[in-house]
């Protein structure tokens, strides 16, 4: 009976030792340190200037703008009677934004879903909680959604 108890204790100890030494962290390097993603600052000068300019438009209630490289993605919040003239408002906003930087590629939308997505991205960029690669990927998706 004593050898059976010793065998069981030995077996449990070996299983505990094997199970305790395993790691499930896929991000660990050779020395066990995790690599943090690099949250690079993404310049937003053009986006901020365009946002300020478009907020001056009488028909527009709110503006969201995010920039990556020379592309600026802008969404406009338009409510009430002005929603009947969305195409005209988008065109006017695009022209006003383009005047601020002729070299920039400007994308303008009034879609509510895209506005929600860009608002999240804008706050992530401002808080520096998104990498440039993630931002590019999400803006490409937003661009695809804007085109239909």
C-alpha cells in the first residue's frame, strides 16, 4: 500500500512539473520577453486643417478626419433638411479640403457606419493606441466601403 501511494504521489508530481513548465504566449521571444507593438505617431496636420475648415460649413454638424501618408479620409455628419443635398455637400466639402492641400488624396463620405469607424480610428490615432500598419489596413477597408 505504501509503494502505491508513493507511486501516485510521484506520478502527480511529474505531471504537475511538466504542465507547469509550458508557456502558451506566442509573442514571447528567445529570452521570454514579450514584444510590444510599436505605436508610431501618424502625422495628422492635413486632417486637422481640413477638419477645421469643413466644420465651418453651415450644413455640416460634425467632421471626422484621419490621415495616413498623403491620403485623408473625412466623414461628415449632416442632419435634418440638409440630408436631401448630400451629394452637393460632399462635393463642396471635397473641393474645400482639396484647396488646403492639392497633393493630398481626399476621400469624403456622409455614411453613418463609416463615420462611426473613422471616429474610432481618429480617437485611436490621437491616443496612440494603433500601429501605422493597423491604421492602413482599417483605412483601406473604409475606402472599400466608401466605394460600395
